[in-house]
């Protein structure tokens, strides 16, 4: 069976609020594939099919040291017989690769799956799409299929338009999605039913995410909530980690602290403060990313913070 013969993911009950008036289910996209889970599988589907159609043999993409997209691209490339190259933010990570791999499970996994790394400075990373840098990449690596950071382009949005089923469109009032580059949210917005409202929870600070999403949709059925509670991308607090640990005990749904944990924390706040009221059915999309928990826990432990309890349960 092909990697992209994707079956519909299951919807699992998360919690009920207000004496059962508000019901929250989670769409378990994280269970689609053990190596290429969640929205990354959706985003890569049509990109890899296009790379195959164009007779490419190499996938090149970009990401940070704990990037779900980097790990997923390495895995998908390995499964589909592509060479993979990762342009990684942070040139210091390449000074002693063996040491980096010992302390970073994301890069260790990608490396074991055959991905070749090029570590660049944060300044250079900001200019990664500039023509001069792209020409340098072609000179160094030859021909490749270029996948943007986070995997977001029109083909990725097309894949994410397949997340919702007819049943999802019929049975829920709100759809909740996270956003890093906006592609997953745009696909869900495009495919939502006319009566549904899409709540988008950005993983980043700033008010730019609406415009990022609007590049890929002309619909207006969505609201964006910026990350304004925990300090920005990949930042967390003991309170968030305790919340995630507690919810896992209650419903056995593992979340991760960069995207889905913050989404569910903020969603519950909207319900508890009466912003979402009445008899309401909500479907939250679990976009995967659980591979990052081991590395995130190591970072928290180094700082003397509490960690997620369920890493060994995944």
C-alpha cells in the first residue's frame, strides 16, 4: 500500500463542558502514520506525487532543529525512495554533528533516515528563498524538488483540504486548527461547510497569520488567535505542561506543547469564559508532532522545569 493511501482518521471524545452542552472531539490525524503523522502527511502527499511526476530524485526543504516537517520529510523521502536534504537554521549545530545528534532526537531521526544536512546561520536562513542562495543550493546539490519551510504551498493546501470528511462537515459547528505557516488551516477553511466557523490558533506571536492564511483562501469563515500567553513559538510554562499531563490522564490523548497543547488550552479558555456557549459541537484537529516531545522534555529538564509524563506512552 502506498504511503498516500490515506484512510480517514478517527474522532475521539476529548471532554464535555457545561453539563454536556459543549462537546469537544479531537480528530486523531496523529495516528495516520507512525513516521509521517498528521498534517505533515497531508502536506507532503501532493508535493511528493508532483516530484515523482517531474522525475526528481531529491527533496530539499527547510526547518529548525526540532522541526516536525524536517523529520516527516526525511521519513517520507525514505519510504518513497527520495534523497532528502534539510537546510537547518543554526550553523552552530553543525560544528559537532555527533554531539548534536546525541542531544536532538528530531535531527537524529532524520539523519538515520538518510537526510543530509546543511546548517546555516539565522541571518542566512531569513534569506533562504532569495535567488542568490537558491542558485548556491543548485550548485552544491544539483537538481532537487524544493519544498518550503513547514511544507506550505498550494499543493500542501490541496492535501489538507482532504482532512475533513462529510460527517465532520455535517456534525460540528466549529473546527479548530493550529497554524505555523498557515497551510493546514487554509485547507480546512477551504473545505469546511458553509455553516461552520474555523478557529485558528497560531503558534507564533504577531498579527500576520491571517494574511498568511489568506494567501491560500478567499473564504472569510475563520478567526485567528495569536500566541499571546506563553511567550511565542515553542515557549511554554509549568502551567501548560501540567494542563497537558492532566488532560492525558483524563482522555488518553497525547498533545504536544508547540501546537496542539496550546490550541486545547486556549479553546478551553474560550468555553470557560463564555465566549463559546449554547449547544455546540467542536472538532479540534490533532496535527501530530509528537516526535518533538522527547527533545522538548530534554530541554525542560535541563531548565529544571516539569516535563510531560506520557512520552513513553506514545
